[in-house]
């Protein structure tokens, strides 16, 4: 039996917004898992106790996707991004 070739459908990339974002860390919810840092170490620095020091930090468009990935990795949902 002859295989029928499958035509690949192109995937449209989601455009990254070209604006900076401010990182907001809810210190009452952060329990120091460090997953944000594990995912995006260039964006999320940790203090000596393992808690994020990124609260109030603004990142440019080139780091926006990493900032979002790090925020999404937080099991306590302690990190949000503001336009």
C-alpha cells in the first residue's frame, strides 16, 4: 500500500507585544519554590532565602515572553505582569 503524503499546515506565530511590562510579585503568596527563576533566570532573581526579588522590575519586549513563562510557572500564582 502506498502512503499518501500529508501537506503541512503552517502555524501562525503569536506576535509578541513590543511594550515593556512590570513584574508584580505578591510577597504574601510567594513561598519560595523558585520555579520562576528555574524557567527564566535572566528575569527572576532570588534572594538568599529563595524568594523572587523581581517585584516592581520592568522588563523590555525582548524579555516579555520569558517573564510570562516564569509567572505561569509559579504554583502559588504569586506573579503577575502589568502593561
